[in-house]
C-alpha cells in the first residue's frame, strides 16, 4: 500500500470562549503569619492601653489606674498612685489667728 494516505479528523467541544483572557490570573501568595504584638489590650481603667497591641500580656501587662496625689511634697501623697487626681493638699505652718502680725494671707 504505497501512496495511501490516512486522514485524521479531531473534533473539539464548541464553542470555545474566545478570546482567552490573558494573562491568566495567578493564585495570590499566602500572607505571612501574623506575629502577635503584645501589650495592654484593655482600654478602660488602664494607664498603658496600647491600640496597636493584638495580644494581651508580656512584656507589657496592663497597669490599672490608681488615682491619688502623686506629688511627694504633699501631705496627702499616695506612693501607690500612678494617676494624679488633684487631691494633693499642703500643710501651711504659721499663725491662723485673723489679723495677727505676720499671718500669711493668701
């Protein structure tokens, strides 16, 4: 059988969506794992709230507000206070008798 030809016909499913969108969308890379930002995440009643913190705890645990007089020269000084509440009072020594000579008159 010299000179015989073989014909081959391929049938494709039609219709094809033409034109094909190029470039083809590639899968996005996975985001890097989130690293926690430690700090105080409790806003109310804490002195060191951190709006950027994503995890509560070390190295910056929350410090509660302890109101009181923070001025060490005051007679009402509160050593444990970390927030001044305007309660400081000062002793004034001297004569309290009205009209007395040398009396301090504020």
